[in-house]
C-alpha cells in the first residue's frame, strides 16, 4: 500500500513538473495551433506566445509568474511592464478572487477588448476574439509598402476608428481604449521592428497577424533591448504624433476630428 501511494505521489509530481516545464519554456522553432478545447484572445501576440508554448498552449490558468516568464522569454518584456499587463488582464476573469486568467477572458467587451481593432470585429458584429478577414483587408490598404512606418500604422488605426464609428451604433472609444490602441500599434515596432526608426517589415507583420506565429522563418529574432515602460511610452508618443499629423493635415476628412482635452491636446476618437 505504501509503495502504491509513493508511486502515485511520484507520478503526480512528474506530471506537475512536466506541466510547469510546458507552460514556462516555449520555443521559437515550434508552433502548434489551438486545439478544439484550447482558448485564445483578441491579442495576436498573446495567442502567438501560446502557440509557441511560452504561455500554456490551452490558454488557461495564466498566473503572474507565467505571464512574466512568457513575455520575457518570448519578446523581452520588462517584468514591471508584464506586471502592469497582468494586472489589467486579471480584471477580465469573472471571478474577482482569481489569481489567474484564461485567454478567452480577454474577449469580454469593455474591459481590455475594445472597438476598432485592426484584425477583429467590433463586439456588436461578431466574436471579438476571432480574426475577421474583412476588417483586416481594410487595415492592409494602409500598408502598401514593404516597410510599414509609424505613420502607416497610425493611419490604419484611424481608418478603423472611422469605420467603426460610422457603422457601429454601439461604438465606444474611451480614453483608456485610445491608450490601449496606441500601445497596440507601438507593440508592432517594439516586438517586430525598429523602435528607433519606427518601422517594421510588412511581411513579418502580416505573417504574425494572420498566423499568430512569430516571424522566425523570415529572419525575426527576439528583441535585443528590453521593452520597458519608458520604451513603450516613447513609441506610443511616435504613434500619437503621427496620428495628430494625419488628422491635422486633413488627409482623411471622414476621420472624426477628436476632442481637445484640458491641456488643449487632441484625444483621438474623442472621449466617451
């Protein structure tokens, strides 16, 4: 009986070690799409990290430790930034006492998920966690060149805001949604491109967005410099300034002119 109990205990420990190893040690050279019981999010990067095994491949039970390790190992995100991201993500778990979140929790509208995605439908029109070819085709119109500049990234986002505002009667773009949108565009240049020049290889970017596969086959490698809060804010400022230039130049008259805040600066899309 004791031998059987020891065997069961040993087997359990082995399974826990294997699970821990699977969750915390991904591979850039291995990729597996989600299975029928796996879950994914509206965020292509988190999905890609799950597909590569940096996050749990089933997309479930993601703790702060797992988040920090995955973002550091996969795309060199600073632990402080990872903690900020986790603190927002955990709010999407319906259980207020939870210490983990599942990727599909992020699909809950109005917490992190927002309207005017570059690749997903607005919540009113469909599953905000599912890739939408029609939405994506509009985005691609603003990236005609082999290299996507910050201005082109900003232009695609403004176009999506315009389309959503004009077609979705439930459209909402709060200040925090604007900030997340700026951060999402900035993420392209921080994780896949040149954060200084504000450029990203179009092939790398589209491969990543379409397949949720880090573009290793095309020569991409993990960013050398860590993605700190300061680095994120610097590239977000580039995206914001490019957006302001587009709006002020009146390149697209259909894009609503944003409201001014207390400091006389524009808030993209207006504050709702």
